[in-house]
C-alpha cells in the first residue's frame, strides 16, 4: 500500500512539473456552466497543475472567441448554419458533442402546481407577447380540465441567453420567423415583452414574487430546486417533461452521428423525447499548435477532452444532463485524435 501511494505521489509530481504554469480558457454557453464547473473541479483532482477556467458568455460570443483565437475552447448550444459551417470548416474548427443539455419552462401559476402542457408555437407566442393571459383559448385547448386563472402572463428572460446560438432563442426562432426577421446585423435576439434578468437565480426570484410568471431556466437548475416544468409537445405529438430519461430518449432514434456531428435533437421522432434539448458542443481548433505554438497547452487540452469523454461523462446525469452513448463517444474520441498539438 505504501508503495502504491508513493508511486501515485511521484506521478502527480511528474505531472505537475510537466504542466507547470499551464492554463486553459473556455468560454460560451451559460447552459453548461454548472457542468463545466463540475468537470473543472473534478479534473483538478487528477491534474492539479493545469488551471482550467470557464467564462460564461452567450453562445455567439463563444463562436467568435473560437474563430478569433480568443479561447482554447468554446461551448455552444446549437449546430451551425450552413454559412457558419463553411466558415468553421475553412478555419478547421472541430464541433464536438460532449453532453445533452435542456432548457425547462417553469412557471408560477396559482392552482396549477404541475402538469401544464404547451406546444412550441404557443410557447413562442407567449414570449412574443401575442398570448397575454393564462386562460387564453390556445392554452386552455392544450390543458382540458385544468382551471387556468384569468391572470396576466409575466414573461421573464435571461440576458445571457439572447443569441441565436443559445438553445432557447434558437428553439423559438424555429417556430416563427418574426424572431429574427428584423434582427439585421445585430446578433442578439430582441425580446418583445417581459423583463430581462441575469441568471437562473433571478428568474426564480421573480417566480416567487409574481404569480403568473413564466421563464426558461436550465434543467440543471430546475431539477434540484424542484421547480414545476411544462410538458412540451414533441415531433411525435406527445407532451413530455424534461428529465434525464427524456433527454436520453431524444438520442434513441439516432443510429449514429453524422461526420460533422451536426444534429438537431428537437427534431427527434422518439415518443418520449423532450424537444427543448440539444447536444452541448465544444469548439476547438483542429490544428491547435498553429494557434498557440505551445505543445504543453495542446497536450493539456487534449488530455482534458479525453477525460471529458471518459470520466467526465459519469458526472452528467447527477447534474441533469445526459451523457453520450458509448457508440457516439467512440466517434467523438476518434475526432479528438485529429487535433494537432
């Protein structure tokens, strides 16, 4: 036993010497901030010499940081558009799925503690300000037998989720072209109604203060706080609430990943799939050495990615994310081997 402890201590010391003064910076999506925080904390136990930090930006800023060499890696919530895909391909940026994430629609509706059902179109109308009251016929039709109050809908939205690359705005924009019709060169989504707040905690604060409030929060926040979550109608016509199981179900009709890993999970035809979910994508330069000219940082980054795709996957379900199936992981791990460092 003493010999094993000594060998472990020597290994840690050797690693610390090899990666002395090495740091990695990630930026991007708020939706996976808690997951990256957990990954970074646990990875530090294995590799204490490498300092990894994750800075929350909206996903579009994460893309720009990746394109302009402003970070070692970036996290985004959505696949790229065709135009963006061509751009990142020309820059040789890999777009790696590392987890399945979800946004939950939560609410404070007196007399309706659970079981609220919404369609994507009705949800879009609520956040556009088209549907203004909870007893609107469109909502009543989806919830027969539920005593919906004659109450104004108070919309709350998060300022860190306002770009078309963030999951919830992206989901809304697919429902109605009005969301992006007049956006022009401005990369932010313009919320027509409601109050803009910073972070899930502020959404929860407003929910507790104001009956009639509706907001979108990370499932990783809603689950431990026991918030009511709406069931959304999926592509199979079923109303499904967000959970680890319904996220896993969104993957069940995929036999494998396409070569570029670009998949819209909200289009899953699986009966039990929750639609407001996506792969969390990690962006990294394929020719990382050309960006940093630093072999040590490159090795540290590749080691971190391989750890995420192995031990890191075991941490996801406890935080209300879904890990990748083994068959998908093997595809992503193979792509990581293409990183030049």
